[in-house]
C-alpha cells in the first residue's frame, strides 16, 4: 500500500478532483483512499465521493494523504525494505581481506597494550608535527614529555604546542607531566607524531 501526501495551502485544493490527484501521485481514482492528517495523525477519512475537499474544512498545512489501494501496484512492494535481499559476507571472505574494521580494532588494541615499545626516537625538546584529523587542523610544537600517563595504557608524547590549539596545561586528572600555558598542551600517541628533520 503506497502513500503520497500533499500540503494544503489556503483554499487552492478545495475543488481538486481525483483525476487531478492522479497526476500528482500516479494512482488511478478508483484505487485512491483519501485522508486528511495533522502532524502525521489521521484527522478525517475523505470517503464521500460526492463531497468537495472544501466541505471537510481542511486547515492550512494540513496534509492530504492519498493511500494507493491498487492490488497490482508494484510501488508499494518497492517501499518494503524487508523484501530487499541483503548482502552477507562469509567469515572466511571477511578474514581474507587485507584491511577490515576488525583488523584495525585489533591493531589499535595492541598499540594500547603494555607491550608497546618505548618510543626512543622521540626525545624532549624535539620539534614535532601532529597531522590534521577530522575537525582538528595540523599542529606544531615541542616535545615536553615522553612516558606513561596514569589510567592510560602504553606511552604518550606530551607536546607544548606553538599556539592555543591543545587541550590542557601539561597536566591530566590533577597530575602534572610538564608545564605550559592553558590550552597549549596535549598528549598524543607516538604513532601520531611526525618528527621535524634535525
């Protein structure tokens, strides 16, 4: 059963004929069931074929719904997504792919683990770039801390940014790791940092 709707404005549709509605909705007059709705709720069934639309006193912006009751209409079946065949990938095919969300999540979990190697190539005083990510522009700064952070797994790089595009002042959860102005500090995983050439 397909449905179409028309917004009513002033009295322009008061004398609309069913054959005119067919031009809007594609449903033959003998298969149209008309309803007036307010905010999606049926307020009146228009079941008197001799009455005009105006005799039902429709309000501005009330919706005129045309319900298609044609048993041979295929449009209604196209609107039923339960009949659409879904693509299902086998576990074997998914696991055979090089890059998957599952593999990415596993790599992320490993990187957060305590077996992560210490980032010896990054030292305090190094100039670094943190590449842009969605919603955050590229940032530049100086390494002020390399080590662990209470409550987080793995190693972190504390950066004193050149501008106020950080999130803290070198402290997290009440513990100070380095000193800088408010919003000039931030902590980033080593694999998200690019060292400037020395």
